């Protein structure tokens, strides 16, 4: 299913390299003249981690065998130099030299290849000695472990490198293995199959890591078949899905996001307007909150998801949306998450997340949506989303994408942060508690509203509201929050043990209020809330969900004090 979805994405894009080709970062070009003399190195680096990409012949798979790429490769192969000094440099050099000779014999009319043959008429030591005189040599020596550390050739005066010249690529015979045919598990057709698959490196993995790998002599071989014969993938299908995967993994890709050491890729099955809008919208929602204005497009994005889910923006019933989670795992890539959902249902899941996280906001610079990074930052020390509990980011993402209950770890971490920071019930934390409780309760009577609910009879919610009133009285009377700092944790767990004390303190604080009108206003508000509490008095203990309701009730009541209606009541 995953490979088929990637194969379809390759065909959907339409602008990816054709079979047998790939876009490869090549950091340095060796410029030679028609006589094969070394002229200079040409720097193709863009920054310290990336270089210019060239459309070249697909790279070969390498394990222990010595195999050279087509007119480009690393320094060990191209000119027999390596910082590892393993003693095999001459073998690598000879392998590449034989590859060049083989290509030149296939295209005897090519003047470019004849010039390259004259270049390789020099010894390895002689070439290295010449290259060391180039001003770029020190940079090259420091960059040998970089992803872009590949070298190709350009003839002085030409615009193209040899590795991308179509007239000497020989694509018609690329990778053909007609003697080894089987039914492809992706296309369902009889075709030449691959023995091993292409590396598709993700952050944190080895350069040779593969999504599909075959381990020899480990109990997975059957019916005498080895390697690719156990799961036959045609050469064309393998090329398509690995090319698509590399496009999704590209540095500038708008179809990926990172959670810890996990790489998540997402894409739609079609290129319809709705599909492209969802891809762009999800990228906007999940990008890091380090950006200057991470919520700039949020309202627009929400309208898109709502329009798709409601049917206003038409989608095909066959349109799907995929999310693939990958993690580095030794020499291969591990699939840690896979979601295959209809486009309309996925839009509905995101819209539901919007709704669940919505809560009253009286700030001037309202941010209408709290995405994944905001949620993680709200429950970690210092607001660093990277410090979240292991596996929490994945669990939260899964809840959002599949409309599942939010993880308990998110809720408990949020509660701990509030208690540890002296009752700091900021908007993101209140929204998380509301969202967690509402998804856990199917009964609408037990759900929490977006703003202050004066009809809510839950004891935890009422105690939170009352505590907010007492906190506000002290703030206005004395300009401090010692009641919140000293008593909030106890009030949210064992209300009966502390509310008598803080109500008594509040009576003294009321005497210092600025006007009689404010004293009357707060007294009426206290009585209104307390009239809804059971005649048996404050509860002796609140369970964990009601403790969460306490903090939301506190937040709602505090926000109510900032509205113009409440402020007008001080007259």
C-alpha cells in the first residue's frame, strides 16, 4: 500500500526525472580541456549542507562490491582520494576508470569522452598532485563526508557537465534485466525486477538506508528465492517510488515535517484543487512556531478544510490523503506511522481539531489556532517543544490526523506544568485540557464550552470559577497573587480543605477594594457561583478530569473579567 501510494505520487507529479535518471547534489565539478588536462575545480555548493542538483543517471546500489556511478561519483572513485585512508583508493580509482572506458567504447564518436579518457591516461598520484594546487582543495578535503560530496566533469567552454549530457547517457538500456522477470507487487505486471533497492536517506540515518531492504540468510528467503525475489518490485516501479520518496524528503519540500528524530511525509493521491489546498494547508499548520507569524494563514486554511468537509469545495470519492512516518534504524528505515484516509474525512479530522482547541481569547493579537508545536511547548519546561516526553509528539499528531482521543500524557503533562508554575493557566493549556476532556466524553452534558458557561454545574468547574473571583479580588485590592500561588494546587484537588480559609481571606481583601461598587459586584458574583455548589459543601476531593475542569473554569472566569461587559459592572 505504501509503495503503491508513492508510485502513484510519482505519476501524479509529472515533473520528476524519467526512468533511469535522478536529481543528484554534486558539490564540485572538475573542469578539463580537450586534451584531458586538469584546469580547475568549480564550486557548486549553495550553503554548508547543500549543493546544486544535476539531472544524472540513477546512482548504483553499493554494499561491499566496487561499482562506479555513470560519469560522477565520490572522491575515492573519481580521483582515488579518501580521508579514510583504507588502502583501497587505487581499487576505487581503477573501477571508475574502467567505467569511463566502457562508456567511451559505447560512444566512440564522443569528443567529450575522448577528452575524459585522456584525463585518465594520467596516474592517480599525478592527478591528485595537480588538484592539490587548486584553491578549493582545502574546502574539498573538509567536505568529503557531506551529502553533496560528489564530483563530475565539464569540458572547458561547455555549459553542461558530462553526467547530464543526454547523448552519452544510454538510457535505452538503463537497468534492464530481462533475464530476471516476475510479477511486480506494485504494478501487477510481468517485468524485470530489482535485486536490491535504492537508498533513500532520511535525517539521522546512514547514507545507505533503504525503505525496502532484504537481509540475506536470516530466515526470510523462501522457495529458493533471494533478495528482491522474495518481494518482486519491477525496475520501473522501484525507480518511481524511490524518486517520489526523495522528492518528498527534499530539503525544500512542503510535504514533510519533523518530530524529534521522526520524519513525517504527507501527500494527496490526486492533483485536484482540493488536494493541493489540503497539502498546502497541512504544511502551514505543522510548520515550526519559530516563524515570525505562524498563524498568518490559519483562518484561510481552516476555511479550506471546512469547505472540503462540508462539500462546498468538491472532492472525488476516490481522493485519498496519506501520511507516512519514518525513523532511522541501523542500515534501513523503519516505518513508524501510516495513515490512509479519504481526503474529505481527513479534512473533517483537522476541522474537528480546530473546534476542539478553540477557546475564548481576549488578547489583542489573537492567534486562532494552536498547532502541534504550540501544544508541545505549552506542556514542557521552558516552552521547548523539543523537550517533550518521548513519543508524545507522535501520539498528539496521531490524535489530530485520525480524530482519536488526545493522549493522557499530554493532559497530565499540562496539569503538572500548571501546578509547577504557580497556577499559570495560559490559553494553550486551557485549550489542551478542554480538548482532552471533550474527546474523552461522548455525553454533551459533560463537555466544556469555548467560553464561560454559567450553566455548568460541575463542581470542579464551579470551584475554578470561584477561585478566579477570589484571585481577582486580591489582585485589585493588593496587586499580588499570593492566594493563587499558595492555595491553587490544594484548591484544585481538595477544595473542602482550603476554600473556607481563602473565602475568609477574601473578605479582608474586599475591604481594600477601590469602591463600594466593586465590593458589591464581587460579592454578587461569589454568591452566584456558590449557590450552584451542593448544599453538602465543597467536595472533599476532585478526580483528575474535574481537576482539569477546575483550571478551565478558572481560565474562563479570568477571561470574563477582561470583557467590556464585566468591566462595566463596576459602576
